[in-house]
C-alpha cells in the first residue's frame, strides 16, 4: 500500500514539474522574440532547448509511473 501512495505522490510532483516547465518554456520563447543581442539570444535558445529536453524526460517519467 505504501508503494502505491509513493507512486501517486511522485506522479503528482512530476505533473506539477511538467506544468512549471511548460510555463518557463513559454516565457523563454517570448523572451527570445524580444532579445536583439546575439550572444544573449544564443544563451536563451540554449536554455529553451534544455527546458524542452527536461520536460520530455519528465513526461517520459510520468508515462512510466502511470
């Protein structure tokens, strides 16, 4: 019984993390649109790529936990 509770709690955390990453990705995408400095734009693009990769990993974990 404890293992099921742990899985459900972990799944809730994973879903919450995924939602927050989606929000962060949206903000970074908006930021990309307004930044004109090439170095900053490159860093922002890299951040967006890392967020996207993290979100894919979390969604994969979510599927595994279901």
